[in-house]
């Protein structure tokens, strides 16, 4: 073998050894990472803030995601991962909650793409928006199991004191009570004390159970530290009911509303409203409330402590009435009125009046009273025509104008041998003046005076004006036919 050949073989052997040795070289640089936030107890500025990890090497992403988690006292928080080069970030699926302590955990072996490995072991607590203890319910009145009198309208049913200002709407949504409370929600100026004021009386001998869930939030949207619940009882009612007052009422916009300050203001179309000191038993109304002398009343139990009395016919005009409530009337707990209640009044329902009666020739009676006499001129026989004009104090609608002539009667008073005149024509001058013409009148003579009787039905059988007015009673007038 030549010297040259030996040199080539030696060189080839050296290269082969070097190549083989290079296969066993390892990158001994340390693989490191850092979590975000890096400082424990950091307060993040947003409920949607992201946390994550920065790597100084190309990482196996699945390893990194498996090693990463965020937890609270309720367990693991669900979220999504995002990658930007060597930076992994995580965002919660739902917004994080203020003043809840979260822990960023990054633990395990995370491999680099070049074979290196990072042993992660980070446990970093953090907050969102604000740190510190959550809001707490400090005190509730009445305490659990307390027994109290059935609260009257406007009295405090429940009072709650919180450790800090609360968001009122969230508290209302988080509160429930069985049976349901009819209350007004009243907060103090700093919104850390809530008072529930009764709109109506509580039910006697009743157990009320209330609860407030942790969905109630402070003003920074942090939830209440824990849910709360309690119960209280109402004692048996020991106070007998009373009638507070009675007033004229009318249904307006679907609600019964007071329309006068006393029963003396009772008018056409009104009902009577009767207010009590506490909820009444509607079954005891029948037979224990009445109007004397009339009309009969039907009773609507419009509200626990309010009844509406409806007349079975129009209120009598300018009549003294007495509303009476018997002592047998009971409240919902079975207690009766301590004594009879009554109120006497004169209704303000006006009467329809006949303002004047006038003949076609100008003879007239102003404000004719029952039994008045009017001498009239009649036409020559055989026609014997005479016209009478009746003027009323109120106007009529079409139905009323059609009704009035049917309620008007003309008959012979004396002598009975004279024939009764017959109706010839009817007309209206405006809506308040009726003109009626008859034929067949007979004049008085030297041998005999002739008298006629004119009557108009009144009260409930009489005509009704457009404003619901009626004549107080029947009107009877007398006519003398002049010679």
C-alpha cells in the first residue's frame, strides 16, 4: 500500500469519527418560561383580561395547554387558549368576577421542539378589578324564627344590612319569599341598608320564608359572599276590623277611583267605595251591608281591604240615605266589627225639572208645581185644537226624546161627558223643549166649565235626560179650557 493511500484512509477515518461524535452532541441551554401575571396578588384591570405564559423556546403547544389551568373556590374555570409565537394566553369563557380569588396554575413538564424540557411549577393568585373580601349580609330583622304581629300598610316587614353598597336591581332579583310579599323596596342613601315596607297587611298566623341568593351583587358587580335565608311568623290577629270611611267612586281606566270627598257628593253613575282597616272576608259581606231605604246593593270585593257597592237601580234624587255595616261583618281571621257602623247623607243627584208649561197662545206656568192650574185658549169646534209646550231643565238624547211623549197623558177631568182629545202632532225645539198638539178640545160655556188633567210620569218610571236625571215624582197639572 502506498504512503498516499494510507494518508487518505487515515483522513477518512478521522472524518468518520468526527461525524459520529457530532450525533451525540446535546444543547445544554436551560429551557425557561414566565407566567403572566408574574407577581402574586395582582389585580387585573378587566373581567375579560387574559393571563398566560411566555416561553424562550419553541414549545410543544399541547404540553403547555395541559399544564395550564385557572381555578377559583368553585373549581376549574373554563376558558380558551390563544397563541402568538412563543406566547400562550388564556381567556375565560365567561367574564371573571371581581373580588373572587383566582389561581393561575402552570405545573408539569413542557417539551421544547429541540428535545429540551421545561419543568413548570407556578401557582400565582390574582384578582379582577378589585381585591378583598366580598360583600356580606351582616344583619337581618326579623331574626330567623321570630314571631311578630301582622304588619300594617307602611310598616317595615324586613330590614337587611350589608357590609357595603349593593346594586339594588340584583338584590331584588336574588330575593324571594313564600308567600309573596306585597312591599315597597326602600334603600338608604349609601345603599347598604334595605327596608321592605308593607303595601298591604300581612296574613295572620302565617309562616313567611325568605331567601337571598349569592346572585345579589355589590356596586362593583362582585357577588354576595354567600346566600342567606330565614323565616318569620305572624301572630294571630287580636285587633277587630273597623270601617275607615265610605266615598263615592267610579271605574276609570279599569280602576275604581274616588270622585268625591264625602257621600254627599254621590251622583248619577257613581258607586260607593267602602274602606276597611284590614283585609275582610268577602263571604261575610252579603247581608251585612245595606242602604236604607233603598236601593239594594251588590258588592264587589275589589281589594282585600276595599269593597265597591253597586246599586241595583239609579240613586234616588235629593234623598236622605243611610249606609249601614252590621257588626257581624268579619275580617279574614274571623274577627268581627266591634259595633255597627253607619253614615247618613243626602245624595247630590239632581232632579229633572219641568221648567215651564206654555200654551200655543202664550198662557204659561213657570216652575209648575204638582196640582197647578193653567187656563188655555182652544180652537173653535169641531177641531178644538190646542198646543202645549213643555220645557225641561236638561236635554235628552234621541232615546229620551222618543220616551217623553209616551209618558205624557191628557184626560178629561170634568165633565165626564166631554170626549178625550186625541194626539195630533209632536215636535221638539232643540233637545229640551217638547211641543205637543191635540185636537178635540171643548171650550167652557155658560152652562159648564171644562177641565182637563195633564200627567207626566216621574221617578224610575219617568223619562231620563242625557245626564241621567229623572223627575223626582209624577207631575199632575190641570188645564181649564177658556170660553
